[in-house]
C-alpha cells in the first residue's frame, strides 16, 4: 500500500509540476505581451520624433540651398558679364544640394489596432498558483510527501 501511495503521489506531483510550469509560462507570456506592446509604442514614438527632426533638417537644408542659389544668381547677374569667360563656368555652378532620406523604410504602425486592446485583461493566471513571494513558482515549493513509519 505504501508503494502504491508513493507511486500515486509521485505521479500527482509530476502533474502538479506540469500545471505550475504551464501556468508560469502563461504568466510570462502575458508579461512579455504587455512589455512588447509598450516597446512597440516606444519605437513608434522614436520614429515619429526622428521623422519630425529629419523633416525640420530637410526644410533647413532646402532653405539654405535656395538662399545660396539666389545669392549666387544675383552676384552673377551683376558681375559675370564683366569677367573673362574662364570664370563663367566656375561662377555658374550651382551649390551642392543635399537630400536626406531613410536608408531603410520602417514599418509603420507596428502595433495592430486589435492588439492595442488588453487581450489578456480577463485572464488571471496568477490566481491559479499557490501564493509565493515572486511571480514564478519554483518546483521546490510544491509539497513533498511525508515519510511515515508503518
């Protein structure tokens, strides 16, 4: 009888370990999901801020280019006709125009609309576990059979 009890206890303990392991996995999955949605939102914010900074820089470059081009054209209109032709090519060159663009086009809207809802709000895996100090249950905390003398 004692052997049968120990055998049943061992099987029950193994099943309990499986349940605890799966429950811990579900808790970690839920935590990871929430961390991932926050991280994707942070990345979207970074991209939006970077896009705004790049757009401001593009406008600044464009303004500088247009201003320089206008100044060169005004100078040439007043002066170039009095200079030898060897200076014409040099003075008629346009300023260097720079363009800023992304090297790799980012994926827009990393978090799908349906994922923005809390999909796991109604799931409380934590309630399935015995109370412990941490979010993860360790196998050592599972009850061990008492050895009784017969």
